[in-house]
């Protein structure tokens, strides 16, 4: 790619604010070992997770996205009335109809702007980010909030040690707007492999298998996962998408300053960066505290990085994720 390409973002839309929210309640591995046949040692060595945040039964899930959105707006010095597009990435909606986005739009007081949910497994946030940036670039919106919010604690089987130990609740948000200059989105590779749709699913509760006494009794409303299959697929998918997004951006992998990967398993993250030959100090990891928060995982990690003052203007970030579907992808941007 020509040096000229490197100076011109593919989409001159940048992130101008970040925010995140984690519920107060923390569940440790030792807490889980009180009622499951598991141990802190097993969970730590297999996944890197030590704790996760869990939404209390009395808390309303949309509150997480609202709080994260408010924090992103405050950081970007904007008010809800400045936002005319809200895209919410989530896997399990607040209600089957009308989903999550209207609840968050109402809570934020967004007025008459557009809002919609985006579902693409744990890669949903990246899909929503690319959609929002493209819509702004095309003149369909001025300013967008993109939120990833997830309360999978309400859909895991707390008796299934192979899944429930992996997930946590939380939300993350970014504010996006068009800006002149070098900052913006440099490369996007969104992908999918639908032959792998059985690796992670909640079988019942949709139109194929609506809720009934039988589905509830058979535990079909819980998240089911083929952990080994996902593990095997994850590294290859994220590596492929990252290489493709970097090629589109006209960048080498060495030019990436920060990799913000989906936090599903520390071993997956380590294998990914080893395969891409990216030094570990460039990789953002918070899985030990927050576990896998699905669509919220990248915006939470990004917000923590930004608030720690570690991202400098001009730096190159690669955000990469995989998940149910199997949807995966990488977005590369210049801060
Ligand atoms: C789930 C995962 C941690 C399991 O790790 P693993 O090394 O593959 O472990 P295995 O599946 O081989 O299980 C090994 C044993 O540990 C047991 N085990 C599973 N969960 C356990 C737990 N929480 N505590 C103790 N033992 C556990 C299994 O029952 C199995 O026992 P067995 O050998 O007697 O049958 C790993 O496969 C993984 O992270 N996969 C990806 C999941 C993912 O990314 N999901 C989200 C996608 S967005």
C-alpha cells in the first residue's frame, strides 16, 4: 500500500468519548467453588479469570448501557441531544420485543434519533462500530453512540461449570463523530462462518423453539457451548481478520500500537498475539477482573485503556473479536 493511503483514513470518523459500567457485585472463583465442583486454580489456569461482575436480581439490565453511554458522552463533552444514532450490540435483548436499544434511548433521553440493536455474537460491538462509522461518513447521522451491553449471567446455567465460570456482566460505550485529520477507521474486516453456528447458542426462546414448559424443564433457555471447538476456531478467525484489516489499512502488524481483543480466554489471547507476533505489552487484558462480557468486552477494555491515559493521538489500535454465529472481525483505527 502507498504511504498516502496510510495518511487518509478509510472512514474519517473517530471515537471522541468512551465509557463503561460494571455492576457492583463481584463473584470470585472461590465463591463459585462454594456451589460448583470447580476451583480457583482450575479456572485461573484454564481461562485467566479470577473475578467477574454480576448484575443483581433487582437491577435493570439496560441501566448498564445507560451508565456506560452517559460516561462516554461526558468524556466527549456532549449531551444526549447531540446524538442522532444509537446502535446497541447485545446477544440477549432486554425484552424479545422491542429489544434493548429503545430502553437505553429512553434512559439516556435521546429524543428522536435513530436506534437499533445489532446482534453478531461477541463480535456485535465491532459490527455496530463499523455500521455507525459508515452511516456517519455517508451523512445519515452526525454523532453516534455505540454500546455493547450484556447480562449473560441471567442466561448461563449456574449448575454447568463448563460455561458459568466464564462469563460476567457489564457495558461499554463509545461516542463517534466525523473529524477532519488523520484519526479514524483505517481498516475493517468483518467475517462469519455460519457452519459453526452450533458452537454457542441458546436453543429456545426464539421463533424456532418458543418458550414452553418442556423447553424450560429441559434447560433449553440456558447458554450452551462447545468450548473446545470455539477455542480451536477463535485464534485462526481473529488472526485472519486482523491481517485482512491491516492489509486494507496499508499497515504492517508491527505498526499496531494496541491490540484490544475480545476477552474470552487468556490462553486464546496469548495464542493470538503469538501467532501474529505482536509483543504482549501491546495487548490489553482485563479478563482476570471482568471475565467474558461478550459484546461489552472490547468497549470496556478500550475505556479502561483510555482512562488510564495510555492511548496517544496518532496511535494505531486493532480491535478484534469472535463469537456466536460464528461472527468475527477486526477494526483498525487511528486514535
Ligand atoms: C471452556 C474452556 C475453558 C475449557 O478448557 P479446556 O482446557 O478445553 O477444558 P476441557 O473442556 O478439556 O475440560 C477438561 C476437564 O475439565 C472439566 N471442567 C470443565 N469446566 C470445569 C470447571 N469450571 N472446573 C473444573 N473442571 C472443569 C471438564 O468437565 C473436563 O473434565 P473431563 O476431562 O473429566 O471430562 C475452553 O475450552 C475455552 O475457553 N473455550 C472457548 C470458550 C469461549 O471462548 N467461549 C466464548 C466465546 S465468545
